[in-house]
C-alpha cells in the first residue's frame, strides 16, 4: 500500500472519529458534573445560598430551574441533564453502587422509584414534611410514590391512559370509537374485513402499558411494603392478567394489530401514515408525537382521543402509564434542604403552565387540574377537542394508584422477551405469563426475597 | 534498572487500566449482592451459576454458531479481494482497495446504525424493492443472517489489508520462476500465494475468533429496533453489559465476563494448538 492511500485512510479515520466525538458531545456537560461539582446548566441566581444538585431531563427543565432560582434566596438548584430515562438510571445505579457521585435530588419515572427505594438509595420524605404537599395531588398519584407510610418522591406529572384514534380512518370505514375491549376487537375485525389498516399495536419493547392494561382488569402483580422490604408477593399469572394478555395475543394472532416496537422511527412513521387506527397511550403521548413530527403534515387534524375501552363498562377503571417524580437521594448532603427542592421545584404556577402549554407534561398538581384554563383548553393536536376535560382529567382523577415492581428493569426486560415470543407466534398470553411468573420467582429468590 | 525505567510508561498504563480493573472485577465476581440481602462473600458460586445459566450458555452457543458462519465468510471475501487486487496494478485497483477498506474505518456503532436504516421495513431499500412482502432482516428467523452481513461488511476490508500486505511481502522472483515452469495465474494463487501467507491467515483467524466470541457492538446498537428479536442476553458480552448497567448485578456481570474470558482463552488455545505447525507468530 502506498503512502498516499495510507494518508487518505488515516484522514478518513480522523474525520470519522471527530464526527462521532461531535455526536457524543451533547452529553459532555452532563457527564462532567457528578454530584455537587461541575458546571450547572442554569446559572445560580443567588450566589450566597446553599446549592442542591438536581438531575432531570424534561425539555423545559431549564425554564423551571430559572423560575426556582429567581424566586428563592434560601436555596439554589444546580441542574444537570444526566440523560433521559434508562441513561440516567444507569448513571444513578453506578453512583448508588459506588456509594458516591449521585445528585441530591433526582427525577425518576414513577415506576422506577421502588427499584431505588429498595436499595435504600432514596430518602423517606415523610420525615421531611411531605405530608404538607400531599393535598396537592390525587389519591392515586400519591399512592404511586408511597409504600406503607413512607413517601419516596413528589409527583411532577402522570400518564392517565386513553385511546387516541385516527378520525380519518374511523370515518372511512364507518367505525365509532369503541368503549369496551369487545367493541375494540369487533372494530378491528371490521377494519380487517374492509381491507383497512391495523387497529393497534402490541409493542414488545415497552411492556409498561401492557402491565397497566392488566391492572385495569384487576390484576395486582406486585405486593410488598417497604417496612418489610424482603417479603414480596408476585402474582403475574392471575386469571385477570391472563384474560388481558390472551386477548392481545389473540389480536396479534388474527393479524388485527401490529407487533411493531414503539418509540422508534418505524412506529412514528407508521402512526403518521395511518397504519394504526388507534394508539393506546397516555396523556403525554400527544406531546411526544408532536415532538416527533406527527400532527403537522398529512395527518394534521386527524387525531382524536377517547376514554380507554373497558372490560366492565359498569365499573370503569382508570390506569396510568409513565409520569415522573422528584426524589431525594440518600447521598444528599442536606436531606432537609433537598426535600424542600423536591417539593417546590416544578410546583410553581409559571413552571406548571409552561409545562402543560408546551405539551411537555400532564401535571398532577391539583392547582392545574382544577384550573379553568387547563380544563377548557382546546388541543391543537386533537383538532380543537377539549381533550383534558373530555378524557384526561377524569382519567387522572379516577386513577387509584398501583404498586410497581421492585426490580422493574429486570421485570420489563423479561416481559419484553415474553411479548416478543407472543408476537412471533411462539406462545399464548397465558403461557407467556406462566413463564414470566416462574422467571420472576426464581429471580426474586436468588436476590434474597422471601416469597409469600 | 534503566530498562525498567524505559518500561515504566507502558507498565503504569498497563497496570492501572488493564491489570487493575481485571483484579477488581475478579474480586467483585467472588461476592453476591442480592437486592434484599446485601453483599455476601460467595466464593465461586457465581461461576457455577454462570455455567448453568441458560441465558449465558445460549449466548455462548450463539456466538460459536456465529463464528462458524461469519469467520469463513469474511475470510473468503478478504482473501479473494486481496488476491484479485494483488494481481492488478491499475488505478481502479487502488480505488477498490480503498473502498473495500472504508467500512473498517467507519466506527462500528455508526456502521450498525447505518445498517439499521437499510434494514428498516418502513423506509429501507428492501421495502422499495419488494413492497409489503419485504423481508425484515432483524426478525427472529433472519437475525442471524442480518448480523452476519453487517459483521462481514465491517471486517472483511481490514482482513483484506492484512492479507494484501502479506502478499506484497512475497518476492516477485518466485512468481517469475513459477511462470517459467508453466504455472497459470490460478495455480500461482492457490499453490504459491496462499501457502506463503498462511501465517497471516492464522493471525486473522485468531483475531476473528476472539472478536466474534466477544460480539457486542452490533447487537447492542440494533437491539432497540429489532422488535424484540435481539434479547439482552443474545451474546455473553451483551448479557454482561446489561446485567451490570441495566439490572445492577455488578457481581454476577463480573463473573460472566470472566467466564467469557475463560471460554475465549480455551477456544484460542485449542485453535493455536491445532495450527501450531503452521502458525508462526506465537512461538
């Protein structure tokens, strides 16, 4: 090989390396600052006040922290974006295992709270005045962050579930929004018979909504109390759960719904394209889809939302998917001060208003849920439909709370494999749940839990 | 004494960033840390668990099968390309040499992302060609071949360069002598060139065996877009990574890593033992 080519190759290599370096650059500032040190992504307004470090990733978090820092003289927030969801948890998990490097306050998705609470990585906020803000939230929202008497986080937002659907598809095939799961299946069969698109989707990669749908039918997969953290009850293969998963497996088997992973470009482009007549999702989904480019082009004005179909229309049940809390880590230098930040950050009116008007969050704070402006808001995404009043606020208020898995990441990974097996036609819903139950029992015993 | 001084810069880095973490990982692998029990000394329990763990064993079986298919494929591509390029001297040959090598210059992550888009059933080229019936190359049935393709594309160019360099090292007088004896180009390639570069081929094989058994980047990158057919335990390395950084089982992940190291070591040792007569580079 001659010299010229070698130079060209090294040149190409260097360009490639610097390109990837650029790609990763966005995380640089986040990675640089661990617990208290490093640079803050929002300037400190009052230099004399003690500083509490916060990890959070919501896109309007800078505005929220500016609002906080400008209005507080006694404490300031140093914000770091340590990644979204799983990326942040991986860093937090490493910090927890290492015993240092965690921030004082951390934003967690609601279903992740028990994972870290169990490892004693979070402070029980009931000892730091959490009851003062309990009244700001609905019963279900508060139960989600509590275990027994302990409180491990202050809710920011939630995800009351509903059924988004495509009005254009429904019109074309003469379908009315189903109110029960039987009607949902009937509509799916009608669509298929008429050569229409798929009714919905069963994603393997995000099992959380499937768990919520099982809970809608009365399943209680996890039972434990943080007062007795080593005792655990797992009930994943109850008749209620099996009924739900067999129902979805049946829809897949009959080719009525898709098996596409969600939160992927594939799914988004399919949703925009009208490949799915409905999207069983949560209140934050319109904002997520808008950010991903939906509702602007050919599909503008085609989306509507209806309450989640029910198993028993006489006793409707509301369920929740997603939402986040602010928790205080046990590595916090001043837990009292950190608890104050967890309770007051993203709880002021300007921040909450910015959050819901920008479609970043569906707030759980009662001050917003009861405000006339929020109730009467006409959503552009839903073509002027008053989605909050019609669907999301009633769903949020009717939500009774649930208990999430104390090893959620492992549980979700295993459930993902089971749903993938269903989607590949290898297992029925019941078989998948029996296997899942056995795997989770084995895992729990191996982790030292006592099974009840 | 002075010799040690010269060795010091390397030794410090070597001890700090290779031996140190290895020792620490081994230390970690001797404990268990249950979510409900806390840390306990476990001796070699993690290892006996690893070698009976179906997830780990199926991962090892996957990479072994993968190695059996992918290594011959990429070596064949590399060998043919190198032999062709070696016998040509045109401008086109130089250009081709560069183009075949380029995939190796692309970082593996970027390469995997690129193939992820090419495989996409919604906007990939297969969809444009075959429409609705387009095969999804990351479906459970096609996954093996989908990954084989990515890895061959990535590494064949690199092996080609090694083989090509070895070919350039052969004295042209030998070819001249062969031609005078009436050997055809085909015969020169199979009877002279390939035997004379066998040491380079063995070297490549060792690289490929080690690399394939540690298969990680492509499945890890393609995992989120595979609709669940790439699992978190598809290869031992992916399994170890996810155990540690997703499921917080650092101790067991360390044991898995060491268990994989043992498997690789045995694999390579057996291989070198079998080829000890020809392999000239590890004497």
